[in-house]
């Protein structure tokens, strides 16, 4: 449901330029200094904005289905997309996908080194390799480095707790933070021997605390850009919580250059969560933010329903906006005044606030319409 469904003026402007936030974001700690590399048109590291990635769930060999999902991810705000390449049919599909995708495509390679070269030849923007499960990977590093160097594309060394090199399992007994870091830096050193440095690293673990420890160690021991991820994070709610906790800790410390939220959910949800995390940390200009109370016995309005109606009405709004939806007079006026727009509800009415000032009081049935009207007036000419 959106503004049109509610009988309200359309707030969507798909081609509208990004505007500065109406409220200043909080200050952030300095970003960790890292090398700059380019994944297609997207800069990663070197102080570039933290980018949001996801991964398709279609069979890569099904070019149309994969491109359709990439288009959906692009519309949701995804900046880089990864596709799995487990077979020759998938490798054969890469040239068309890389050529037609609106965002840079990374080929995800496991087990077969030959698909690394196929991805480079296909014009992919980058290649992710998992050294823990590619047979004889170390022997192929020189060839891979030369091919990537000639094509001008970066390599992501993606170490996963679930597919750690057996030698490191034997050494550490399990996938510890130290084991993940040692694996990643060892592979980096092999590329460095061939003069190749366009590398970014991920060291993913399902436990957020182990993952955080690994990335902190990496941040101290190298200058490569870091791709953050909690692997196999879980279903939507659990995965969101684990990723938000881990990413929040690291990003607040200035660690992390690009992120992927791994969820057992449609990939568009990964993008939404990732963007939400960055907006919450002030690392990306926020778009629509609904500040709504959790409701309690004091509430004199159905806050849940009202908040959902407000969110639906502002779907697609092209300017950053914080809207407060409050259900009583205890915290309502104060919270509403802190937002760009707000309503404090009670006794069948709603006080409408615009940047801290009460502009009018309307019947409860007209609250959503009034907020939309004030939003349009507030951003007119922006």
C-alpha cells in the first residue's frame, strides 16, 4: 500500500536527486585508512562511502531471471551484486549478465579455479574467491593475479568459517578469529608476491563476536578494504539483529568499507536492512525514518495502525524525512518536536508539528493526510 492506494497525492519521484538530510546526522569516528579500489563504477575503501551489496538467489545460468532480480535489487538501492558460478552453464551466462546489469557484478567462485578466468574474460567487475575450498588455489595465484591485473579488476579474498582451510583447522582446532585472519593474510601475501594489490578481504563467521574480533585484527594488520558480513546470519529477524550488532560495532569504530547482510530471506530484504544500518549510523543520508512509540496503556490511538498508514503514505518520498508518530501526551510532543514532521495523538485528535512548531490540530481520521500535505509544503522547491 502507498500514497495512491490511500487516496493521497503521490510522493514518489523515482529520478529525484539525493538531497541532504533535513536534520544533521550524528558525528562519526574517523574511518580506518584503507586502500582505494574500484568495483566497476563503485569506489571501495580509501574513504569512499560504505557501499551495500547483495547476492542473487536465481540460477545464474537463467540470464533473464538473474537480470530481473538484479533490477529489483538495484531499485532497492543495492550498489554491487554477486552471482554464484558453480557450473559451466553459469560461467557461460556471465558475459550477458555483466553487460546488461545496471550495477557492478561480482562472480562468486568456489571449487573450480577455471571459473575465475571465465569471470574475468566475461567482463565481471570483480571476482570473489574462497581459498579454503578451491583445490590447488595457491598454485593458481600467479595466473589469477596476472589476468586480474590485465583486466583491471579487483579480487575479494572471502574466507568463511564454514570452509576454512584444513591446515588452519588442524592448527587452531576450530574457526577462530585468528584462524580466519591468518587464512586471509596468507592468501594476500601470495598475491603480493606477484605485485597484485587490488584486494579486498572478508572474514565471515556466524557468531557476531568472533566476526568482530576477526575484523578488528585485520584492521590493525593490513590496509586492504574490508567487506563486512556475518555469514549464515539466519532468518530475517535473527539475521537482522546479528548483522546490525556486528556491523554497528565495527562501523562505529570506523572499520568496514562495504557490507552485505546475509539473510534467509529475499535479497531485497538484505539491501533494505543494510541501508537501514548505514542510515542509523549516519553513514548514509537517511531517507524516510518513522519514529513511533511502542504504545502502552496511555495510548489513545492505535499507534501500530497509524504508523503503518504513515509509512505507506510516504512510500517513495524523494526527500530525507523523519516523521514522528506518537500516541499520547507523555513523550509525544517532545518526540514530535525533534522530528521534521510529527503528530502527537489523543482524544480523537492529532497535533501536527513541523520542525518543532505546532501548525494545526486535526481529527484523527485526517492525520495522515495532514502529514502528507505538510511534507509536500516543507520540501517544495527542494
